[in-house]
C-alpha cells in the first residue's frame, strides 16, 4: 500500500451515525463546476483549458473511415449488441447523453451532439502506488488503454454505417465528469470526479459522438443524492496533501473549490482523494444505506417540531395577535435546513395551520417567512405567549423575511401585527 496521510477514527456525530463508518460530517458545500472530470486525465498543463491537467494530442488510431452517408437511427437490438461488445472489451458502464456547449472545454465544432459515454475501472495498482513516476506511468497507461478501446468501439459503429467522432480520455475536449452525470452513469462529488455505483470515483471516462439520433437518453439521474452526502463528508478535502481541494466562504455558507495549479493528479499520478472517498473504501451501497439512515433520523427529529396539533394550540393561544390581518393572509415558518414549512393562514376568517414541502413556498405566496432553528422552536412551543415570540425576534434568534412588497404588507394589516411583535417594516428585522 502507498503512504497516505494518517486516517483518524470515525469523526461522525453520535446523534447521526451509530456505526464506525469512516464518514466525516463537516459541512462542505459541493462545487460541481470545478474540475474537468478527468481526475488525472491529461499530461501537460494548459492555462487555457478548463481542467487542472491540460491536454495532449492523441493520434487517431481509427482503422475504419466514417461512412459517406451515415445512418441516423439504430434499433434496440443493435444498441444491445454494441453494449455487449463494449463490456467484452472492459467497459464497465455505457451511458447516453446530448452534448451541450456547457460540457465542452475547447472551442471546437462537433458534428454530432448524440453522445455515448464510456466508463472503465481504474486499476487499484494506481491507487496503491504513491505519487511519482511509477504512478504517473500506470495512470498514463490506463488512458492509453481506454483510448484504444474507445477507438475500437468507434470503428465498430462506423463498420455498421454510423458516423463517429472520438473524445479521447485525455484530450481535454469535454468535461467528462459532467458528461457522465448527464448520461446518468453517476454523479459528481466534491472532488470534481464522477462517482458511480459500480466504481465509485475510481474510473476513467471517454466519449463517442455519433450520428445515432435515437440513443436511449437518460431522463433522470438516480444518483442525485450524492452531493448531499458529500456535504457532510469532506474526506477528499482532508486527504489532499497539496491543498488542491479547499473550502472557501460563499454567499450560502461554504463550498469546495479545486485549486488547479496545486493538483498533481496528472503530473505525478496522485489519487489520495479517490482512496479517501467512502465510496471507494466502503462501496456505493454501504454509503447509500448510511445516507438513508441519516435522512430518516433527521426527518424523525424534524417531524416533532412540526407537529400540526402543537402549532394549532399555539395559534389558538395567540388569536389576538392575528386579528388585524385580513382574510387570506399567509405566513410561513421554517427550520433551517428542514425540507418542510408550516403555513398559518386565515380562511373564511378562521385561522388554519398546515404543513407543506419547502419547495412549495413560492406556490403558497406567503407574505412573511419566519426562519429559526430547532432549539428556538422548542422554546417557542414551551411558552405559547406573544411575549416569548417577541423576545426571540428581538434577540435575532428568529429571522423574518417579507415575501411581498411593503405596500401589499401594509394593505394586508401587517403593520399592526409586526408592531405587536416589536418590529416594523424596513427596520432590519423584517426584510422585504
């Protein structure tokens, strides 16, 4: 085994993880735009490429010319035969996508947008070898192997009457990770690498652009949960000895960025971020099961704070607070990072309480949004008085956001409502 930064014991929070899962729960917002998806694809640095690795020119190994009049449709039987042939050559996964400008790194015309994405396993010899000449040679050999297989598959398509163009795995033409994500073969993690069920982050990717216009395109990606897990892991960031993956502050908290000049994935065959990834250490199914348990516990915990009966009691105890508000008013209460919102509104002059998914907030057209943490909600529900609510607001433990313009809020009676709580429109406590 190669030398690796010392791994600490499981750093998981006890309330979230019960097993020794080697997962990390520090919040790191993922940055899906960084990286080229090659991991260690390219051999020379190029400042013009949107990839830390640069690119090299790979000779055209094709033995079959493109047909003069290519065919544009293929039946299911041929697609199956093509996939079987790809698997026989060592391809682990085949996906299909449409090439869009955002996936291109180089400004180059591609005749066919219909794209076949090929994933192949990165041999563990590369992972076990410390960064250096030997690791680089093993890595380069893996790319040559994939380039040869990709060419064979391209020739196979040409022999059967279809036009093709190859995106060589270290050609720096496209963002391979993003292409694989579009094809549904996996999803991009914080390292910028594609993570798939079969291979985790330990894979190489290439692509063939073809004239086949009826490829079985991916409609939705079942692996879209991966970035959520990455946010509470961050092991790839800690494992990088070159500080190529760093946390930076953003408007929404923090996110992970790739410092291209620091990455030695190409020049020395470094794979520490891959080795440290739980998807590599434990496997996709283990991580998915762990993630599902995390979510189940969070939902169970959050549910008790959004017990509609409790909030009905709170509203009934504070009917005087809402008397100045017009019929059809709507206010929303949310817990930070919770996926649900509580709605309080007046229908036929009766106060109603309901629960909705957070993404329906816009449809509900709420006038005000109250955001607080679980501890604050617990305090509020233990003391139903308006005085308690006012104290929490004045201490900034509850944030208030106006979701309608000030004139509409005034017309709906919110001036009196907010004054009773000790705040007013535009005083910094209520934003609109």
